[in-house]
C-alpha cells in the first residue's frame, strides 16, 4: 500500500486485508470471543485518517484484539510513514467492557 493514495478505496482494501488475517487467527483459536466481532475490530476510515494525517502521508489502521491469553482487549495503532512501521499500544481494557 506504500504507493497507493489514501482514499476510501485504499482504506477499505486495508480493512478487508487485515480483517481476513484476523479472521484466520480467530478461527485458529488465537483470538477469543463467541463471534469474530467479539474477538477483533479494525478501523481504517475517515475517523482515523483525517485530512491532516493524509497530508503528512500517513495511513492509519486501529486494531482491537482479544488474544486468547490473557483474556483482555489489546488496542493497537498501526501506521506507516517515512518508510517506517509505527506500532503503538493504546491501552488495554477487559474483554466485554468496551
């Protein structure tokens, strides 16, 4: 996605790709929850790709994961800018509380 424009189509493609990967993890038992929606979420849209972040050449995807151990949600912010991958832990919340 490095040379792709930060458009709704690109963000949709990123969301779908990450979603497919996380769905595989969920079906293999790496993520917990009675449904895929309870096990993970991906946000890569206008809410986290504002005109300001787009102007800086950033494409941001937020992921919420419920790993099988420990049983908590881990919130990650992924972004690629200046040829580097940025991964930040945004917080941990108990599963089912958010």
